[in-house]
């Protein structure tokens, strides 16, 4: 069992949907699937606006968002809350954009008041875009995107709001249009239950207007040729990612069969089960949450600090002796944290199996534990059945 925060478990239905020979790519079924996938992805991001698909991982979608909306010399404000928004900002810098980091106080979420203050100080409106993640997969913090939008509005600032939802789309409630997001970036392999290989960029009217002026536009990622429905081949700037489109079609069917709100609720319940386990395990010198405030803990991944327990050793034993692969601690968390991915195709036996195996590993290591995390998690799951 793999319980890492992406790539997540691929459902058998999705794997089976990919297992088909090459079709006619100029007309027929594949073209219909391609357009239906685009329409339905927009329902997942809750937008009426277009989605652009990059044949890449999430980093490619980051680049697609940057190159289509920004120009050399522009400045972006990166809202730090872990690793990922900063990485996105660094990519913008490589493209010739100036990236200013609004430092966060890890492990807290982005502070909307600090953002409002910084934007108010930008009297010449130099900042072209604000970059933030909804969920940072390293720290497992969830940022409040609505509060961030309100802060931008309160400062009366024209910057684009660009949100990385790679670790949260299909897991956490999200409303691209209603929340006034300009760019939403997502990818297949986390909450969307499809192997890595496609990135998605959702754009607002304002982002499409910025595209008209953007001078970072390039040959491959440029949105312009990708908008003509009569020229399907150009939508992907070449041969369509056939297997991934079939996979995405099946995954979207599964999400709609369950109902998107039910999918969000399932993630919340299973995340609550993980959190109940961590709380029960918590003991002096033992395990604890990385994110202190309960309302900022994400429903797709949990970063667990391990105190005196060696996190690498814990992961090694869990994997080699019990067949459970856990997420590594990223950056400063190596050896002192591990992560449980609870995103995408996940149900109670899977999460209870993961938590039970962690508890067995802690037991064999003689790690300090207050009480059984499995019992606490089962109580949460049971109450929601
Ligand atoms: C996984 C992830 C990425 C990177 O996606 P890749 O597909 O590995 O390029 C970016 N941002 C967040 C929040 C992620 O979780």
C-alpha cells in the first residue's frame, strides 16, 4: 500500500480505461472524450471559464500559467506557506519575472492581513500577480483562498490571483469563479486519481485579458492556438495524450457518480480519522502535528513531526517489514517528519490499514504513544457511517 501525497492510488476502473489500442485521433470518440473532459474539469474547479491542458506534470502547468499571463520585468508576490508556492515563484524568476516572497511563519497559513498591508504599500501597482498554494504538500497547511481574495480587494489592487491546487483539487472545497480566482493550476496525479502526465490551468476573464499583453508567451504552451475547437490537434499542440484523456474521463465519471460535495466530505472524514489518530498518539517526545491550528490542517495530506522517533527509520520499517510506503519529510523535515497522503481514491479500510500499520511500526520501535490512534480513527469513521 502506498500512502504518499501523490501520485495517489489509481482506481482499477481508471487503469482499465487506459488499456485500449490507439484510436482515430482526427474524429470520433476521442475528440468527444477530449471536449467532455474539458467541460467536466471545469465543473470540478467550479468555473464557466476555459481550461487549458498541458501535457506535463504540475511543474509544466505552473510554467503554462506564468508564460501566458506575465511579461519580462513584471513582479509577482509569492505567499510563502511551505515549499511549493516558493518553487513556483522561482520558476517565474527563471522566466525573467521578479519574485518577491512575502515570508510566512511556517507552519502557519498565509496571513491575509500581511498581504493586504503589502499590497497597499504597492502604490505604483507594480505587482502583477499574487501566487499561493491552496494546500502545501510539504507542510500540509491549507490556506484560506477566500480570505486572500478579500485582502487583495481590500487593498484595491489589480494583481492576478494565481492559486496552485495541485494537491487539493477534488479533495477540498474550491470555487474558482465564486472566489474570484484568476488562475487555478491543477494536475492529474493527486486528488484526480490519474497517473502523472497532465496539468490543468483554469483562467478567468482577467487572466485571458492579461494573456493578450503577456510577452513570455512561447510556442508550446501558448493558449492562443489551443482555443480553436475546430483544430483539435492544436488544443494539445500536437498528438493528444490519448491514454490520459481516457483515464481522466473515467476518473471524472467516478467523481460525478459519488457527487463532488460527497467526495469533499469523504476527504474531510478520512482526514479527521488521521487527525484523531495523531492526537491519540501524541506524547512527550513522540508524534505531533506540524500544523498547530486545526482549521488550517488540509484534508489531503498530513505532515506528522516525530519528536525523538527517527522518521526515516519509521518509514523504512513500515515499508520493508509491513509493505506500507509513507511520504518523506521534505526539505527541513527530513528525519523528523513523515507524511500521510489521504487524497483521491481512498476509503476507510485503506486509511485504517495505513494508520494500523503505522501504529504497529511505532509499537515495534518502542515509540512513545499516549493511546491507540487506530481506535480513535475507527471512532471517527464509525460516527460518519
Ligand atoms: C505535487 C505538487 C506540485 C508539483 O507537481 P508535479 O506534478 O510533481 O510537477 C506542485 N504543487 C503542489 C502543491 C503539489 O502538491
